[in-house]
């Protein structure tokens, strides 16, 4: 009985140790699952790269917007009457351009982008920009305008009512304006008449081009494609492009292959960069930015000038004249710039915390970043917009 009891105690003890070990193992794997970096920064290939040949083509044309309410081109725009005269002559009406007064008509430049693989009959948006001295294109209609490519051929024809995201109202010498009324849009206002012939598979290979060239990112793209096709077929050519020969033995069409490739997830390598815009006071700090340990002091010099105009009036019995006197008061104050140690930062959170401890405004931070770059303490590229 004692021996059996001892054996039961040992079995229970072993089971307890086993449960403890199993609990520890489960906790370890949960810790690894929670804190192991995942590909949260991974992006689809279609979001960071393009297939060479899949691009739009710019179109341009000269057109007339009619139906304006007296806000069109005035006589200073001599090309508007001439254009209307030519248009009417093609319709069988001969009018001298010098006799035309066209306050309801405006000359515009019509621009559009012909998307890749556009086919005849498709619709695209067009943008209208006033070419003369029209005040607004509100309420106007664009009459038929051919749109040409860089080769001089007509690829689309635009026509339709102008959509304007603003207005201008004048009354009694007062003017109220919203947005930019001399630029308008005709949504789906152009019809594609001719497709641009191009076969992206004619060369027997696919070239994938990164939008942001980077040697690290392009090697990751190459590795991801080779893992997908199961062979070392993709080859990085430079920092921006990867070549993949088309293989008819892959068992799928090139279109399906591109669709599958565009869904591949690749983690782009983002360079350490700080972008500042001095006009707006905007600062963007990249994830990989680091700052070495420095001692930093920053103070502001404020100059205030007050000017007050007073009238010097002499006494009633005194001889003198009334004079205007300007009193100017200039005050100069400088904030104390206490020397602060900014510790070496190894991640973005440390950089932000160190800079926030200075209590500086965004415009002050721009000057601080410039000084840090000059001192060599900023381990990043500084881009000033």
C-alpha cells in the first residue's frame, strides 16, 4: 500500500511537471506569435511597381466653351473670334472675325490621358483650362473638340457640359469667388476613336519596374517572383526593374500570370529620410531615421514694433501749429535656450520623444533638423520642399 501510494504520488508529480512544461511551451509560442515581426509592412507588387508598357498617353486639343453668361473672353483674346469665325465657315456661315463680340464664348485647352488598353468607344474624362481672359466657365458647354497625341493623330473627341467645382459672383463692385472657376471638367466627356497599338508580350518577357528604385527592394521582388514560379527565372536588371521571361510551359496565359504576380506581397525597403516643407511647416520623419547623441539649445528672438500716431496741439494763446507725431516703440525679447541632451535614438519613437522634449514648434524643428544634418548627427537624408 505504501509503495502504491508512493507510486501514485510520483505519477501525480510527473503529471504536474508535464503540465507546467506544456503551459510554458504554450506561453512561449504565444509570445513568439505576438512579438515576432510580421509582414505588416508588406505591400502588393501592383502597389509598388508597374508592368512596362502599361502606361497612359497624354492628349491635347483646342476647343471652345459656349453658353456662358457674359463671362467669356473679351476682345483682348483675338484668337476666340477667329476660331468661332473658322467654325462657322465650316458650317456654311461666313462671318468676319472682327465683327464678332463673343462674351458668351471662351477658348480653352482640352487635356486628357488615354489609359492603357483603351479601345474605341470607351469614355475618358477631360480637363478644360481657360486660354483667354474669361472670368469663369460656369454653365458652359464644350463643343466637339478633337484630341491629338504627340504624333499628331486624333485619338479621341470631346464634347459635353462643363462641371465646375467653383464659382465667381460680382455685384456692386464686390466679388465672391470659390475655388478656381477658370478650370473645369467634363466627366467621361471624350470618346476614344482610335486605340494605340502596343503588345506588351511581343518581346517574350515581362519587365516589372519599381516606382521607387531601390536595390534592396528589387532583390526582394526577384526572390518573391522566383518563389512563386518555382524556379530562378526572374532576374534583377538594375535598381528599378526585374525581367521575367515568358514560358509557355507554365500552363497559364500571360494575362493570368501578371494578375497573380501583382498579388505577391513584398516588403519595400524605405530609406531613412526626413521631408520638411518650410511653406506649410510640415515635417515627415521616416521609420528608419536615427539621431546621434547631441547637446542642443534652441531659442527664439522676437522683435515687436509698435507705432502710434498722435496729434500735438499747442495751447490756445501759444504761437504754433498743430503737428502729427509718430511714436515708435521697439521691443526685443529672446527666449532662454537651455542646453538639452538628445540621446541617441534607435527607432522612430525615440526620435519623436527626444525632439518633443525640446518644446519646439514645427517651424523650429525644421531649423533643428537642418542644424542636425550639418553637424552629422542626423542619420538620414534631409529633403526640403
